[in-house]
C-alpha cells in the first residue's frame, strides 16, 4: 500500500506529465522525448522553480519541477522549460563564436522573451515564485505586464 508521501509524489509527477503532454504538441515538440524528472532528484542548488536537461542530438529531455511548486504553478513552469527546448536551435546558433558577455546578454533576453511567451500561452501574466525559491533569487509577485 502506498504511503501518503509516495501518493503525493505520484500525483505531482502525473500533473507534470499531463502538462508536458498538453503543451508539447502545440509547441511543435512531437519529435522530442520529454520525460518527467524524479522529484527526489531535484537539484535545489540551482535555486530554480524548474529546469530542463536536454540531449539535443537525441531529442531527449528531462524536465524537473520544484517539488514544492503548487498545482497552479506547475503549468507555467512546464511551459517555461518547454520553451527552452523550442529555442534550443536558436541558442546553438547564437552561441557559435559568441563571447561570454554576448551569451550572458542572450540568456537574459531569452529568459525575458520566454516569460512573456509563457504569459501569452497560459493566460497567466502574474507569477508568484515557489516559496522556497522566492527569497533566494526572485522579486515576489513579478507582474509580466509591467
């Protein structure tokens, strides 16, 4: 019989998988194998709500969502990370021969563009970060409309 903790992890992973299925097709990622990362293996040192590990040559990715993310945050996190996959080829082209400073600028503007696109795709333009990450690297309640 599953414990309450294992049932919660299964429900969490199922929701993440459902969001990946819901958005992968509309974002043109049918040729990618995108897997749900094990919540027990989430890298807290990154101080992120989510991250994706890609193997571009194999078109395989593993998407991790912060285990403390609320159900309403998961959609935005998944769409954000999937957009990194959509932009993988552009990132490769941009990095070809680029300086460190240029890549830092690219990364900053890519994040801004992704945040705007996430709002347009999900209809949720107000982002409240995962509480555990909020005090580390985000301004609370960042409104993407401003």
